[in-house]
C-alpha cells in the first residue's frame, strides 16, 4: 500500500521534469525518480530490482549525465569588442549590455563562459567557438557567416551610412560621438536593424534556451534594467 | 591484440550458443521443467530466490545478458579507437587533472576517495552475498563502476588509467567471458545438463557440514552462485569502465 505513495512521488517528479529548464535540475530530478521507483519496488517485495534501480537510475546515470553536462557546459564565446555592449576594461573587467545578458543566462543554466576576442574577418578561426557576440548586425558583408550560424535576435538598433559608404551601427556611432565630440562625416539613417548572437549550427538547444531566456527577461523587466544600466 | 582477443571470445561464444541450442530438446524444455517454487530451496540452496533463478535455472539468459554488455563495450572501444586520442594541453603541466580537465584540489581528493572506498566495500558486500540476500553481480558491478567514476571525477585521471591497466582489468574481462561457457561445459560433461548449477563440495562427500561452512545461509552455499556473482560483478565493472574510459580518452566527452 505504501508503495503507491512512492509511485505517486515518482509520477510527480516525472511531471515536474517536463518543466525543468535547467539541465542540472533535470538530471537531479531524474536521479530522484530512480530513487522513488527504487523505494516503490522495495515495498512491493522486490529488493533485487530495487537495488538495480537505485544503482543504475539514481547512481550511475546521474554521474554520467553530470560529467557530460560539465564537459559540454563550457561555452566558448568569441566577441567583438563593442562599447556599451561588451567591453573589456583593465580594472573593471567586462561590462556592457550583451555581457550582462549572457552571464545572466549562463548563471541560470549552470554554464561556464570562456571569452576570447575575435575579428569577423578570420573566418576559419571562428569554428572553434560556440557563440559569437559583440554588436553583430547584418550589414551585407558577412552574409556567409550569418547563414551558417544560428541567429538569436537580441536588441533593436539602427544602421547608419556615411558619405564614404561605410555602414555603422548605433552603438559604434554613439561611441564615436562621445569620443570625438563632433562628426567629420555626414551619416544617413538606413533604418531599423537588430543585433544578433550567433550560435554554432549544431547547438540548436542552446539557441532555443537563449531565445527563451531573452523572452523571459523581457517579461520580468530584467531586460529593461540591463538597457537602462548600460545604454542609458 | 585486443581486437583478436575479443573476436576469439565472440566466436567461441557463438559456437557455444549453437551447441547448447542444439542440445536442448523438447523433453528438457517441457516435461523435465523443474518446479522452481518448491524445489528452489532444497535443490539450489540459495536463500535469494531471484538469484537462484537467474544463476541456475535461467543461466542461459544471464549468459547472453552478459554477452550483450560485452559486445556493447567491444563496439564502443573498436569505434572510438579510430578517433585519435585527445591530449589536453593542461596535461603537460605537473598538476593532476580529473576527467573534466579541471585541476584537482585536496577537498575533491578526500571526498572522492571516501565515496570510492565506501562504494567498493558495499559493492564487494552485495556481490559476495548475492545468493543470500538482495544484490548480486550486476548491481555490484554497477556500484563499483560508479565508485571509479566518482574517483576519476576527483582525482588524477591518468593515474587511475595506469592503475586499471596494471591490474589487468581488460584481460580479466575477456578471461571471464571465456570462463562462463567453460563453466557451462563442466555442467554438460560432468553433471546433469549444460549450464547447470553444481555443488562441488557435496559431490566430494562434504554435504551440509557446518564445519566447512557450506550450510544454507552460509557464504559458501547455493553451489556456484558465489563464483558466478563474482564473475558477473567483475565483468560489469570492467565493461562499464572500458566504455567510460574510451569516451573520455578519444572524444574528450563522456
């Protein structure tokens, strides 16, 4: 009779697994499910099966999953240094809107981040990264890059074009304005565009959870706060 | 060497399986079927009825359960050997690294060693008393494998690898796969049927003697149950380690 309690607990654990977005949490819930079924088998008079369920379901698989998540949980981030979005300063470390967003995401998903500066021109170098960031926008120059990576839309921006035909985005334009205090060239507004995070093509689950995280942050106001703090 | 060894073992098992299958005739399958429930305690001598069924009356099933595990480990090793081993840059320094490539500190070492020893003691206990209570070779092997997994997450992975090879665990694995059919043949030629359990000490005239510690409920009871549990335990332990070790070495990922 008491085994029904354990089956009920196992059922509720497996239902709660459906809503677990964090990988570590879902692994621990899976281990808990193994423990619950083990208890149920024990009370049903099958101690042998109970032992196997405990050793495999709660012990072995939990450890294997945790090790593999730790192993794949290191995300190599390549970034283009962009003021206000992701900017490394000697004393303070990293600052910026995109940095706060990605580190909030990493904290929620138990991921380790490994930052490295990149230039978009070194195309073959980029393959070893899982995620590219730092004010990336579609300006027509790096179409091959944007096509071969998963795009996650982060923030709305504007593109501007000067007399020489150079395209520049709002953040870099603002930085230039703050630094120089004036404009030597006239800029035309090209209209709305977006900053993107580029995620390695095979890691669709990473792209999906990042999208979900951004939607959530917009809803609960964190997104607004990051914008207020970094972009003004 | 390892490949030929594995193939020899597999061919031997296939020939053995065919031989046993041809040896089974209808009378053995239907008419002579033992009445497990009533005969179990008197005939087999194990206190654990489940263990008695899978180590005696249904040992043909158990043998191939072990073989499936053997083939799985063999396949993983064969496929991964083609992928070059990943040598982490960090390993060049004189610091110990675990299988995640993280530097090991003393807290991890202490906790990992403690869990390892507890799990090994528990594994040995449930393997040795598999015929007296719940437990047995399969569960014990998995518990021991989990212990090594915890250890390799908290200690120098290369040291564990050396220790494993020095102990000759991969060789043990193949020897055991050969021993199980040989055990079955002893049953066929010396006792009543292939793969049958036999009470060697009782055949020698030392029946149910408390002096020899072979009475019911003693460690040496249930005929060959103790030997089979130990063999299966080592086999499962070695197989689970071989799979994990090759994943770590050749892919860098479990």
